[in-house]
């Protein structure tokens, strides 16, 4: 990786808009354009426009592309209907998570894969090695493509206003190939914020044209530019993991709270045997507190006066108005309602174990527990892993 961070093709647009930048996953990206709280609230109430061009964009194609992905990744991709998307993970031989990603089946033997920016090289290396012996090829389009997301309750109306008629019939976790002003795009409906949302993959040369058109079309609907800071608090409210926080090489999908995506009936895939043998040593839980003091990653979590774990992500929820956190707890998994304490800079703050996600768009509230926000990525974000890594 170059010592100098890469820049998005939209970098001039962001600088002209007065963005504040941060380095993330080897890229220099907008952290916020103004108030991160206002950007967060705009996504919950109207829509936000995100530049996700740092995410890795790959294609696996060939007569045995589906079978190759079945072996390389968690999830039965060869059985996916055309136009469907699937949250997945690429595991190490010992069951640890190399990355979480989203796979889209665009044609019979052609799959579009979006991975986290910081894991691009490990994912490419692992996929290239695992595709050997299959009639399938791997192409890395990351530096040729941009990725732009519109997230929020007004997202569909904005896509329509920008000329994306295909968005009308695009269901959740679906993707379609279409065009924008003559440029080929992949239009996907996934989301990493807990809101209705779309992602658009387009050539880097057309990215600024698309960005400007979405801003124009979205202005009457309240669309605002949004940066990584808002994306992180949005994904946390949605209970989605962020690679490097809730997922990593030392954590299995089950320990990372993603056991629902483990496919026992799937044929052999890298990491499957290890998942059958490894015992979970920690559990990912949601925690909700009172007041305004937020826990941060690394803070200790105590149960009955004993240190039992650590916070992986924490923030003061802009939507719920109270502190929320994700944490790994060692040993037995505490039930929802279990009181815990978090050591916040030397003072013990009371929290309670709660079900995830913290927020759903159908019924905002701590411990919504609904699946309405979809897979717990990184993307989702960011993809997502979710994060993932996004955001």
C-alpha cells in the first residue's frame, strides 16, 4: 500500500464543499461536511449522500464462478437467484474473519463483490488463491470505479428524480445493471445505516457527474452530504458490526454476532471445519445506558463487580438520546436486562444488556430487536462491512 493515502475521484467536490478529512483504510476521506449530528439526523429524517469509493469492488466471473465462491466464502452463492445480494464473509482456515462483504449475482456466471477498503489486499489474495482449480476469474475494479450511496427515507424519491427508473422495482438486497447518462452502473439496494438505501457503482470518470446530479435531484427532499462520522453512528444504532471492532481475524462469525449467516448445510468452504470445532469464548452484546456520557472502544465492562469484557464500539445515540455500545463479554452470555457497568474514564456508568438492533426504521427505540435493518454488516457500511473496513 502506498504511504500516501489514496483520494476518491470525488475529492475535489468534497474540498469545494468544505469537508473535514480523515485517513481511513488507506484513503483520505471526508469525516464530516459540517455538523455530524445534522448529517446523522438528515439520514434518519430525509437522506444523506455518501462517498464510498474507498470500498473494494471486485468481480468473479466464469462458468464455475458460483461454485468457486461457495468454496471461498460463507454462504451458498451458486444457488443465488439473478439480481440478488447476499451478506457474506471470507474466513481464514481457523474460522477467524478476514472480512465481511456483500456479493451480488449480476448474471449467471458473474458476481460483483464489495469488500472493506482496509481488507482489499487480503481479500484479493485469498480469493485469487481459492479460485484456482475453478473456471473462474477475479478482477479488481476498485481503482476504476466509484461507489456512491443515498441513504434515508427519501432515498427512493431521490433516485427517481435523478432518472433511476430501475429503482422503482428494486427490492431489498437486490441489484440491477442499468445506465446513468450513458454510463453503465450497478444499482443496489442494501444499506448500512438502518434506513432504506441505495448504492451506485459507476466509472470514476462519471462519478462527479452522478454526485452533482444526485445533489440537484435530492435538494427538494432534504438530501445532504454526509461523512464517515455520521455513517459510524448510524451503523451503530442499526447494530451492525464494523470490521476491526466487532469482527477481526481473532473472532469467528458466531462470536461476532453473525451466527445467523453461518451455513451448516453448505458444502465445504474455507473455515467451515474450524467453525464446527471452535467454542465461542466471547459474546457480542448490545448495551444501553443513561445520561450523556458515552462509552468508547476499549473501555472495560463489569458484571457483578468483575471485569467481564470490553466495549468494541460506543457513542451517544443521536436518534435515541442516550449512550449505546457494543461489547464482547467473556464466558456465559448475559441475558437482555442484565445490569452491567462500564468504566468510563475511572467512573462506573450503569448500562443494561439489550437486544439488537438499537434502532429500526419501523419502530425507533432501544432494543428494537427487529430484523428490519437487514444483515448486520459495514457495510456496512461498509459491505460492509458494513465499516467495513466500513464505514
